[in-house]
């Protein structure tokens, strides 16, 4: 598998929404509870500052997706935020790392100075290891900041990286 990244196009909506919805349905990482339809997914992906698609260069199958957008407005508008989703059957193949690395470059290219993650769930050990590997700084812990699908609460660990 040769992982490449490119910008989202409307033709990607079905696969991109399905990957996004896998993470939403898992209820362990994204705050959203509503699933995307093709219509709402296309609008959502297009309204971001950038939506990146990871795909296999050989098969052209979509493997993952990320969204990048401002984390705040005005005097804090130089800080961006992102979310990442990798197709379940290819997790562990360094697609997440490719998405985050590409996102960091794209954020800088778009004029952002800092990439901030507001709610990394403490039980998401794969994400925590990746962010540490890539040099993100942990900002502390917010006790019980994320409600899991089964209703219990997990801590969240905000992170940032200067771009």
C-alpha cells in the first residue's frame, strides 16, 4: 500500500462519510453523535478550511480523512483544530500519521501558527502515542470531559503543536 494525500472532492463523499461515520458510531473519539449523509457530509467537508483524503496510490481506495479549520475567531484565529478518521480495516498502517503530518503542513501553508486538539480522549492510546511522537505538547487533563457511547465519562487531554 502506497499512501498519498490530496484535497477532498465531491466524488469522495460516500467513502469519506462512511469513514467519518465509523468513528462517530464507535463513540470513542469524536464529540459528534449525528451521522453524516452524503448531502450533509459533502457540505461539512466543503465548509472546512481544508479536508484531506488519504488514499492508496495503487487501488485509489480512500483510507482516511481529516478536516482542518480555525479553532477560534479573531485574536485566536491563528490557532487551528483538526479531526482525523481512518477506515477500520486499515488502522495500524500509519495512515493516521500521514494524515496528521500532512495536516500540520497544510495548516502552516494556510497561515495558521498553532494546531490545537481540544479533546483527545485519554483512552485513545494510539492517538496519544502518535501525538507524542510528532512533538505535540499535552496541556493537562480535563476530568470526565468526554462522554463515551455507553454513557460513562473519560478524561480528555488537550494538545498543541507550534506550526
